[in-house]
């Protein structure tokens, strides 16, 4: 039997068709507007059955035996009662704010994020915290400050595609399909990436940017477009504000002066600016290459400016602004006492830029535990995340989680984070639960992630865990729902959509047709109702109103002030299409014949280091060291290395975040430099 759902084995939320035989998931296929044989293949989806039925799945709640490293199996009643007792104890002893709920990316950002917020808000803690400071939420804030929400590229219809720090063919297959389609139809391609990726190889112009220096390039492109009158005068005059201020600041970034600082030729920067500005429609596919950088907010705003400057915002084949469906805000923020600040209080603009994103600076959780500022957290619930290996500075993060009084982990597998827990609650996979994903809430059409098989063992869907905890904490009224369907129907009521209707439209329910150039009628959802090249809100809060208005930061990546000792640029990459972040290395069919756990070193550097293919090298920063096999490769620029991402759970010796630092952060979004940092490389036998 065929069933429809949405895959959530990574954050891309691809609609899929699943083959079920005897109530078992046998195979799954990604849906796409392109023909089956042309679709990009996703190895994780192809191995969905191996993931779902893995013998390593957690199938029973586990409680740590007192003062040991062993766990005993428990009933849900026993485990939940223990968790609830701790929730109550810390609230009585230290106030509800001493408990935090930390969410990784795996259980989605839509309704599951709202449920966790609702629970913590009615309990009285302001500390529901996501990992958006290093994933896309900081980027979303930069978009929002410019034109009111996050734009998405309509790549399939574009004539020019500017891919900026994204690698969709491995990470976001739906957009990957769209890019392939556009290229087949003759679209031009510009890629900004320090690595010669598969998509960079095919670009008309590849800008092999120096890691972490994207802001300089974006400003140089803006300047080039302005001084050559390549900008859209109608848009700039009628729909934007702050153009003159931008023009002045961008004037300080001429391509000739900037190029040498970012490993590029001035001619290539000019050519890219001209191609992007003069080929219409053009879209920008921006990605995680911009995230996890110290100047994420300014660099992403500068990239976002290109969209307005060239009149490509909200146009067909350009970057389109979403048309969200009307949903009920179920976070119950009104229940929170107003006099308790969250542990993320140092980042007020990020905490509040969106009505429901809330707090996203996960580093503050560790600050609070270790430095007891603004107060100490005593208990943390980690849901669908593995912070011990995915957050910056793993040594410090581990210290923090070890210092906690009580740690609860909700996960499908035993992880390095779960190993530190007092209670582990076994979660269902994406195929075992019905869920309203963020992709659906934030834009048309709404597509239901629908349960297609029964839960494995005694695992529970995340929604059930949260609702049941809520009820046991005494919030029966706030958590009346016994099914996911009832909760989703309640949340979608303002849109007039029900789960039943969604099931009848498995390819998605569109509540309104796509509309372009909505600003002509409504303006933009910014304080000025204009596309904001300069922001008064930022100025009022002590930040430059135009990106880099007070100069470009001197040392934009970690440890660049110590480059005598750490002379090599380390790049965190690559996302491998077999794995999602730290996940799936326990799945033999995905791990077998896998050769991705390597560090790419340029041949010239390798010779200097006397390193050959397959040699083990030690990579070191002031924070720690890891060891990996070397791969001699031309895909990196001389002077930089690319370190494989996501191996820290499988093998702590390869934990990239043992190298990264959390000491310096973006002042607005709290983002540390997890993507780029200076390091030293030595052959292991030379040590
Ligand atoms: N140096 C460096 N650091 C990075 C990154 C990088 O590229 N380089 N990437 C960053 C980014 S963008 C992100 S988003 C973070 C990711 O950080 P995390 O979200 O911590 O990463 P994952 O490894 O994906 O961990 C997800 C966990 O959720 C579990 N899980 C999967 N599905 C479900 C579910 O439905 N319910 C529950 N309860 N659990 C589930 C998985 O088993 C896994 O243990 O890492 C960040 N850290
Ligand atoms: N297979 C797979 N798919 C995934 C995930 C996964 O772990 N595996 N994770 C999911 C998650 S949580 C996310 S956030 C998305 C992320 O998806 P993407 O945004 O595609 O993220 P990455 O592949 O990490 O990085 C994109 C590109 O940025 C480049 N890059 C590195 N440093 C820089 C830099 O300084 N400047 C520029 N311009 N580019 C740079 C890298 O070389 C890489 O090609 O993918 C999601 N999908
Ligand atoms: S890219 Fe693959 S793993 Fe990610 S949601 Fe799509 S099908 Fe699933
Ligand atoms: Mo992410």
C-alpha cells in the first residue's frame, strides 16, 4: 500500500510516498516536479527502513542507576513521574526558570516547537531554547530585518541563480532538483563557496571566497551594482529606504581594494555582480555557509540587499516572500511571569524579532550552567538534539551538561548527550507520527507529515511526550488533546483547514494562489513598510544601521589573531548526503564503504606538511585537537583545509567541535564561528 507523508530525516521536509507492506515501511520515494529518473537521490530516504527498524533504536524509557553509568529500563509512568517530580522540585527550590528545554533540529521547528514552548510557558520558565543561532534562524532574522520575512528562491524559474554557501544536491534535494531544472533550461549559475563543490564545478562564475569573508564580497558587489547604475531605480525609489546610506558605506568596499583580502580577482567580482544584476529573473540560494560565522547578521543582510537592489524580491523566478496560513498561536506566552528574564537575555533583538521563534542562542544554556549567569540552570530537557557534539566547544559543553543536577534526553538513539542523561525517553521516528512542520506553517501549501507505521517498541511521538508531561504537571486544561490530529485541528482552525482535509490532499493544500510583488499593495512587513537598506531599529539599539557601517571586523573567524601558531584556515564541511549532522553512523547500510571522514588538504600544503593521502593528521586549535585521515585534494584553496562534519558521535577523536570556540559570538544573534577557524595541521608520526 502507498501512503503519503513528509520525510523529516533532515530539515528539508521533502514530501514522500511510502510503500507499506504488512504494516511495515519497505521503501520511500521523494516526490518532485521533475521526472523520477532526473530526481536527486537521497541515500538516507533510500535507507529509511534500515533507520526505522535499526536494532539500535531506543524502545523503552531508561533511568540511570544511582551514581553509575548504567541505565535500567523503566515504564513510561515511572520515567515521566520522575521527570515531573524534578520539574516540581526545581520550581519550588529555585524557581521555574532553573529548568530549560533545549531543542535540536530533528523533531522540526513547526508545531513541535510550539508544543515545547507552551509546556514551558505554562510551567513558568522562559527558557525554551532552539539552536537557531547556528542554523538558519539567524539568517532568517537578517532577511526579516530587510523585508519582513524569509524569502525563498524560485530557482526552477530563474534565469540566473546565485548560490551562496549552500549545497542543495546533498542537503535540500527539492531545491537541488529546481536548480538542475533551471540549468537545463539555460540559467546562468554563480557560486560563492570556498570549496570546489559539485555545483561550484558547474558554475559560470565560481567565487572561491576566503572562509568567513562573505560580507566583504557582498558589499563589494553592492558597490559595483550601484556605481555602474545596474540597480533597479523604480524599486529603490518607490519601495526602499536607506539607499543613500547604503551607497555611502558600500563606497568603502571597491572590488579592487577588497579582492586581495578575500582571495579573489577584482575582475571576477565585477563580472559576478554584473551577471547577477543584469540577468532577470535572478534568485539567491543562501545557506549554512553564511551561518555559523561571527558576522552572520551583517553578511546575510548585505546578501539580502542584492535582492532588492536588483528588483528581484518577490518576483516570479526571483526570491519570493511567503504567504503563511493563518494559524493559532498556541505558545501561551501570556502565562509567563514578566519579571523573569531568559538565560538568553543578552540577545534581546534575536529573542523578539519574530512572534513565535522565541529564544535561539543555545550557547547561553551552557553559560548559565557553568558561569551561573544570569542564574544557574539546574535541569535541562534535550529534545531531538545532540548538543555535546553539535554545539561549539564540545569540551565546555560536555562540562556544562555534566554539571547539571538533572538531564532528560528525548531521542531515538543513544547519543553522546544521552549517555550523560538521568532519564532517556524513547522517541518515534518521523514515519511514526503525525506532525505539522514549519515548512507548512510558514508558507503555502500545507503538507501533512502523516503517521505511516506504528511506533517502534515502546517509543512515543514527541507530541505525546510533551502533552503527557503537561498533564502530569497539572496542566490538563492546556493540554486537552489525546491525539496529534486534535492539536493540529485546533492550531489550524483560523485557516479553516483540518487534518482530514490535508489527508485528502496529500500533495498539499493551497489556501491562496501564489502572488508576486505583494509590496505593491501592502508594503513590506518592516517598521518602515519599505525594503530596509538601513534599519532604525538597529541604530536605536546601538548597532550600525547599514551592515559594516562602523567597519568590517578585523578577525572575522576564530583564532585569526593567532595565525602565527594556527596558520591554516579550517572549514567545517561537508554535509554528506548519507548522514544528517551527527546522525545515522549506527546504520550499517549507510556507513558501509563510506570514505567521507577525512580532511581535505591542498597538494602544496600537503607537501609542506609531508602528508600523503591516507596519512593520519592532527588538527589543533587553542580549544583542542582531533585526528583524521588526510585526503590530498584540489577542491580546497591553498592555505585552507576542509574537515568532515558530523563524525563526533561515532568517534570522539573526529569531533570537529572539539576545535571550535564559543568565546566570541555575534552580538545580535549569539552565533559563534563554528564554520571557520584558524588551526594547525601536523602529521601524526611527526608529533
Ligand atoms: N562545526 C559544526 N557544528 C555544527 C554544524 C556544522 O556544520 N559544523 N551544523 C549545525 C547545524 S546547522 C545544526 S542544525 C546543528 C544540529 O544539531 P543537532 O540538532 O543537535 O544535531 P543532530 O545530530 O541532527 O541531532 C539530532 C538528534 O535528534 C534525534 N532525532 C531524530 N529524529 C527525532 C525525532 O523525531 N524526535 C526526537 N526526539 N529525536 C529525534 C537524532 O537521533 C539525533 O540524536 O548542528 C550544528 N553544529
Ligand atoms: N545530507 C544532509 N542534509 C542536510 C543536513 C545534513 O547534515 N546532511 N543538515 C540539514 C541542516 S540542519 C541544514 S542547516 C541544512 C544546511 O544545508 P546547506 O546550507 O547546504 O549547508 P552545508 O552543506 O553545511 O554548507 C553549504 C556550503 O557552504 C560552504 N561553505 C563553507 N564555508 C563557507 C564560507 O565561509 N562561505 C561560503 N560562502 N560558503 C561556505 C560549504 O563548502 C558548503 O558547500 O542541510 C540540512 N540537510
Ligand atoms: S533530503 Fe532526504 S533525508 Fe532530507 S527530508 Fe529530503 S528525503 Fe528526507
Ligand atoms: Mo541546521
